[in-house]
């Protein structure tokens, strides 16, 4: 199972309290999973967490994934082809 959460100022959010922010967050999660669709089968075999950090320098942190899956996710997010 893959979890997606947002982080801001060292606080982690799985659901936003504000309904509009929650809609934006859910839309972001759907777009992320659509982007990762080509590696869906690999993701479903993992127990990891994708944290979207919204601090001064936004980034995406990956936790709990195997090295191969982490590399595949990173390549996909950068728009690069996966090399064996």
C-alpha cells in the first residue's frame, strides 16, 4: 500500500481541514497516481510513503520503498525513461 501525504513546517497532513484545500490535495494525489500509472504493478507490491513537502523548497520525499522502485519513481517524476 502506498500512502500520499502533504507536509508543511514539519506537520504532516493526510486530510486537509479546509474543504477547498482538501479538494486541491486530493486532486494532487490523483494526478500523482496518474503520473505513476506505468509502474502501478510495482507500487502495489510496496509499503511506502510519498510525502509532498510544501515548505520554502517544495520537494517530494519517498520513504519505505525498495531501491529499484524508488529509482523508478524518481525517473518517472523527472520524465526520464527507465534504464535497466
